C-alpha cells in the first residue's frame, strides 16, 4: 500500500531547532542531515524518510520530502528526484505546481517513533544512502538518521562510504 503526499507537516518544529523524528501520515521522518534541503537527496526511497533540514528558511524547514515518479525529475537539468511538499504544491519556491510529477511512498514506517527504542544497528553492507551534499557523518545530529547513511565525503577515501555509527 502506498500514500501520495499532499500535506505540509511540522514546519515550526524544525524552525525551533527540534531534531527529533516526525510522525506524518503513518511515516516517521527525520530532517535531512547537515541542514540540507530535500533536493539534495538522490534516492526516491530515502526521500520518503526525511523532512527538509533547512532551518534558516521557514518556508522549507520541516516540510515532508516528496519523491518524483520513477524516471521523472522535478528539475531535469540537475536530475532532482526529491523536493519539499510546499515546492511540489507551488506554495514556495518557483510557485509552479509539480503535483503531476509526484511519486509515491510506502505507508509502513521505516524508522521508529521517538517513543520506541532504537533498532539494532544496521549490519555493514546494508542499504544506506550517502549523507547528502558530500557531507560527513559528523554532520548528522540524530541517531535515527545516522543509522540510515554512509559518509558522503568523496574527497577523503578514509571516510567515503563508511557506515555512519
């Protein structure tokens, strides 16, 4: 079963500096690490796990990250597959309605809610995504997000691709 995202969620919590996971439409989501925006996520499934991490801009902060349909991009030139919900519905950003390009996310939560204990560590080699924008694991500010990522620093081979722990 899948859910098409159409609503905005918990913008003020992110603006106030909360780093806890958000529960939205049955999905637990965490801010994009390093204060990055949804657009920095390059994997549609990972997009469904996050809220926009830009706390300096209230129009994006805390918005659900929304994936594009398979083989469709919100920005073809930069191959953007993930954007904040307000950008998709045209209420922020360039004001264009991109709702026809919206993909779907599974309803099953991928992360525990803040009240549930953290899951056991993800075994090495499991499906994790690099920290966006070439950032390191050290930019992640919460446990749940840490377990979902590998180090994104490609300029330093001693860190690149290592599981964040």
